[in-house]
């Protein structure tokens, strides 16, 4: 009897590593290492947000509908944000929080001109892509994880994709634009893998647009 009890108490699930893996994983959280051990979190709508987070979300929303007209001034962008709010695509609060200066700067960049001249441009594209848990997390688990994310923008140029990812967060102390962009390389590698697999076209280049730095940095 005692032996039987000890056997039951010492039993271990054969697929313990697989049980630690989430069935779905967000790209940004995988890159930061947050998906390896799933945990319950406070919903975003309950936790509130900082001004910087809200401004970043507002700027992303504005970029989704930005007219493909190179060389726009900050004043022109402010007018665009007002019209966008009036149309109901963003809220008045988002229009006020979006960074018109940074958006205006980006419209003067060569990368934006390439986007504007592309035969095919996609913006704010959600995707789901199945990946092996072992490849994604580096643990021995024969499971498939549905990788999920949203591409800020991608466009076709000479038969290949160019990925553009906007970042509104500020640099860490002593960090330059190149270093700040490099922190997002892993995320864009996953984006590229998913985009190539889904569309059958290769990704030629990938850029991080650091709006707080007014810098566009190629990372792939």
C-alpha cells in the first residue's frame, strides 16, 4: 500500500515542457521572453496606461491611414489628424496625442517615398503563423504554437517585401538609434519568417522607424 502511494505521489507528467507553452503567442512578447511561462495579467483596459503608451498607440493609428504624399509638414499632419478624427477613424484624444512632428518627419524620408511609390502597400496587417515550440522557445516540446502579430507596413519592391515597423518608445540612457533599433531585430526576423511563409515571397529588407529619434534604421 505504501509503495503504491509513493508511486502516485512521485508521478510526473511526461509532457511537462509542453504544458508550459502557450497555444498562442504574440511576436513582441516572444522576443522579450514573456511567453515562455504564461501568466495571468491585468487586462489593459483595467490597468490604464501612461501618456507615452497612449501617444504611441495614437501615432500608430494615424500612420495606418496616412496619405502617401511625401514631404508633408507638421502643420499639414495636424490638419490630417483633425480630419481623421472627424471621420471617426481615430478619437479626438488620439488626434491630440499623435506626434505630428514625427509623422511629418517620416514623410520626408526616402523610405516613405519608396512606400508611396510602391505598386503594392499593406498597412496594419494582422497575421497568424504556426511555429514549432522548440524553434520558438528553445525547449523540448513537440507542440505547435500559433504566432500572432500585426505588421505596421510592408510593400513590394522588385518582387520582394520591404517591412516597416514603427517604434515610438524612447531610447534607453546612452543608447543611440542603431542600438535602439537593434533591440527589435528579433521581432522583425519573426515577422519576415511569417510574411515569407504566408505569401511565398522573400523579404528583402526590414526597417525600424524610430519616431522618437527621427531615424529609420535597416535591421535586415
